[in-house]
C-alpha cells in the first residue's frame, strides 16, 4: 500500500512512529502542501495517487490540495470539509448544539474591540477565544473590564467567540479517537494556575459509558476519523469546550498502531472516510456577523 502524509512535519512523534510501523511492508511518502509556489495540487499526478492520505496540517493550501485529491477519488483522513469546519469555533458550536451535543454555550463578536465598544456588558467570568482556531491563537479568561482592555491592546481586531466560564478543578479531560480506538489523559488547563504536573493518566476504562458515547457521537456529527475532544466535568456530566481534527495524540500507547491500522483499512477499502451530512455543510466557515 502507498500511504502519503500531508504535513510539513513528518517527524511528528505520532507520524514518525506510524511510519516506522508501516514501512517494513508498505510505502510511506510525505507531501508538504506548503512547499513550492502556486497551487499545491499541481504537484500531484491524478493518475498516480496514493492509496490513502493522512492530513496533519490545516493551512489553506493543504485544504485545497485535500479537496483536489478527494475530487480525484483519493481517500483523505480527515476530509477537507471536516477539517475546515473544526477551525471555525462559531460553526463548531452551532453544529454541536444543533446535534444535541453538550457543547458550551458560545456567542460570537466580529472583533475583540467590539466587546469594548458596545453597551452590552459581559457576565464575567468568561473565556474569550479566537474564532478561527490556529497555533498561538487567543484563549484567555476574562474576570473584569481591566483584563478585557489588556487583551484588546493586542487583539482588538481579532474575531472572537465568548463562552461562559465553567467552574472546574483546572484539569481538562483530553480524549482522542483514532478509528475505533479511544485514548485519554488529564491535562492542566491553560486557564488554570500552574500545577506540579502538566498531565495525569486517565484510563479510558474509568470513563463513564455516556462520556464515551458523547465522544464517539462527535466523530459522527463532524465526520471525523482522527480527532480530539476537550471535556470538562460538570457535576458528573461531560461538557465539550473544543474539538480538534487530527491532533497530536502524543505519548499515548497504542496510538501509532491505531493510526497505521486505520490507514491500511482505508487504503484497502475496508473503511470509508466519514463525510459531512448535507445539513452539516451549512455550518461551514462563513463571514463573521455582529454579535
């Protein structure tokens, strides 16, 4: 089988370990959608496609390349549409809530400065996040106007979402799904005070069945095959605060094996990449409107 990694970083621990598992019997290639000039799709010969593509990048060029591959019949994990949807936190919240998932209530502002300029007052504490998920984006707790002003000094024109702060113990429940396999750990929230350890073990067997049902339902609703879900424990019930397409899943025993198995099953036609339902496509990225 030919497996192609769409990524600028094939040495990422998950990808490197998966490659090591596959290469004794299969061919693993790497294509960086950000390399070169012009449309990335020009670097792909439609008559010589790989058997499956694993997309661990979210740039516009990568998404355009993934769409080109899909249009030519190549399976891509995750699809371009599903990956792009998870980059828009407004669309993410809209789709999750419409599907009945326990997602934190979310409102949108066209830019952070808008929160300072309107008469509408925030019921603090709240969490303010960049609307468009990316590396080094804005995620901050706001407890008063002074904190909002300090954020606006740097992020005034940033489109944002606002979520009511949910009291918790400062530890996020990080769950990851690769095909049929689920992995988990506790991770110290970036909104909480530093702790002696940044992570703690979270055996999947210790999670309530309804929590696992929620996490698997996320994959169905968002058409994701490799994804992460951040949960808070609210009086024993799960509350989703974020969903990520193709996360790192670092340090999880069995994760490279699960990814290698999913890639081979997809390449052999025994697994079909999930696709967004017709109605879900309406929640895709769109222009920001005033809150």
